[in-house]
């Protein structure tokens, strides 16, 4: 039947949505990033009630696995894996940046020579980013990039590029190039729906036991120095 529950807590806006055979049925969102953890499970229960389905009827569960907020990624993946283990359902892992690019394609289909560059704010002048063409083929893998005025110089010289996402505003302050365009499109449930449906049809399921978030870079927790003997 292709009934897929999707969980996204990777960025500032969390979303749970339900689709059937690639068609979005309903969705719930949360804009308070600090409360993503408390939002997910009640939202899933409400979503299933609103749509009239039971969790046991799901065919798969999809989750945005990164890059994004460290805490958000752990919240989303742990919720998805817990449901998959309990219900014996397959897990689909989605790249957050590809979901963002899919949203841009859905809202404003690009011309053949236009490249898509989603950006997630990673604080200061750093972003999580990747590069896709109009068919969502990955041209540059997800990475953590510290922006400066020379970033993407060679690519911009030869292509029109559309930048979007929470990290694009600081890049817009740095760059003035005729081939640089900016979009306010945010990643949406529709983008997740299309990618999850394709993965489901292709049977691209993740290994539940070994699935980990795509952090892109190491997570460091600052430790306050302590005095010996204290």
C-alpha cells in the first residue's frame, strides 16, 4: 500500500507527516526547536488519529538523518528506530539537504543549467551544504563549509546557482555575483514524501542496528577545566 510515516527534526522546524503511495495525506509541524523532542510522539499519535490509520498499518518509517542539529537528529532517528523495532517496519534514511533541494524543485522547477545549493546554518560563518542539479543528482557531497568571499567561485563562474535554507542569508551578505540567486523556500513535507516514496519503491532500507545520524562533522562538547583534588 505504501503508507509511510515521516519524521523530520533536523532543523528549526520539525514535522511529522503521513503519505500513501507518494501522496501526502496530512502533516503537523512545530516551530519551537527546543521542544522538538516533546513534539514528536504526541504529534504522531494525533496524525494517525486524524488520518484514521493505525501504526500497525504503516509500511515504512522515514526520517531526515542529517545533516542538521545534533540534538534534533538524535531525537528524530531514535523515534523512528524505536517505532521500526516495535512495529517490525523498515527504516528509510533521508538526507536533509536533498529534502531541501526537492522542495526547491517542487516550488520552482529550475532550468537545465541551474544548480541547487541548500544551506543549513551551523553557526558563525559555517554551513552544512551540498550541490545538486535539477534532477537532484548529487554534484557535491554534504559537507561542513566555512564561507568566505571565494566560496563556490569556480562553480559560479560557469553556472547559475540557487542558494536557500537557514544558512543562505549570511552567504547572501558575502557574495555579489550575477549567477548567484537566492530563494526563501524551506524544506517541506512534499519533498520528504517524494524522496521517501522513491526509496520505498527501490527498497532502499537502512540497517536498524547500525543506522547513525549524518553529522558531517564531529560533535565536540566543551568541558570546563577542573582543579586536581577538587
